[in-house]
C-alpha cells in the first residue's frame, strides 16, 4: 500500500481526532506499537501490532491483527520497526501519531523517523501536540493557516535558509545552527509559505 498510518505510544490523539482518522484508514496500512493499541482499541483496528508487549497484554489484541513480536532486548525502538514495516510494505507517504509526549528520549528519537523515511524515498509526517512536523530540503511549499506558528529547525548540525516567502519574519541567506536556532516561532501570514533551503530542515507547522 502506498500510504500508511503509524500509531506510537506517546500522547494519544484526542477522541475527536481519532474519529476523523478512522474515516481515512480505507486503503491504508495501519500499524501500531503495542502500547498504542490501548487507545486504538474499539476505535481503529490496526493491520499490524508491533512490540515486545510489555505495554499491553498480547492476549488482548484483536485476532484479526497481524502480530510482530520483538525481543525486549533489541537494537531499535518500536517506532523504528513500525516505520521499517510501513516502508517494506511499499508506503510512500506515512503519517505518525503518538510520537510526542511520554518519555522525552523517545520523543526526540522519533524525529529520526522522518529521516528514516526520507532516506528510503518516502515522505513522512509526525502529527501531535498541535503541530505537524516534516523533514524537508530544497524548494519547500506548504499550505498553512494564516496566523499559524511555523518553526524551522536544523535536523543535523546546521541548515542554510536561502529565502522565505509568506512568513512574518523573512529570512534570507541565514544559517541555522544548534547554538542559535533563529527559526523558532515564526508566523504564517499567507495560506502558502515557501522556503528555499540547503540541508535537512525540520518544519514545524501549527495545526489551527
């Protein structure tokens, strides 16, 4: 399937958001980490549940779900394995929910899922905490709600912003680095923003 949805065991989407997501699952591969099954149960039926099942009893999983059981002593996070599963099954676009909140180390490492997808030719987005996060480079065009907060953050050591359009605080020939992340908390002034960038750039867009 060319589209996949992944649910992780961070902060769960709100009930109304889960209802909206459930209406968009047709024709998409739905994959969840074991702990995320608890908030999906009775709302969205995953195709695959992945994990070591330390967060939920395997016996409680719906029998129609494929189960991929991992060893508790593993080299990859459940999120990484979920993303690999989606990509191995042909996903070209992946939406990830529940990537934020909970343990801060997991929330930080989940940003790397965007790079994991991009390195294999797929586009991924993390959705949660009121924001959609993507990993971009080159010519970036995004539809946004005017007034939404937009933050541009280097994924690696630095990223170079050649120019921006549609933002309250324009940027031209600016290098974003770890020491001074100048791109935090900009504001969209138009329904479409454009960014020309060199390097790997995390784009945070407020969902309003």
